[in-house]
C-alpha cells in the first residue's frame, strides 16, 4: 500500500475520480463535501471515509493530518 493521504480533500478526490469504484449518491455527496469543505471530520465521518478508502484499496488518511 502506498503513502497515506495527508488531508481529507486528497482522499475524497481520489475516491471520486477512481472510475473503478461504484459509489452511492450518498457517498458521492459526502465525498464532494469533503473535497470542498475544510471543516474537521467528526469521528463518524472519519470512520466512513476510512471504510470507503479501504474498500477501494486506497491508502488511509494520515492520523492527525490536515483537517483532522
């Protein structure tokens, strides 16, 4: 697995632009919000983002990173 994402924006954009992933409307909306809003993630949001990244086989979000 490669390097972790330093911020939520990078992680969200990677998921949104990965054409091999099928995202629900709700997940797409969530990721779109993360891509443009720098508000820190709640624990529940962080968990959901981690789940989406794991399912896609992408690196995790860095602990204590930007927007965390």
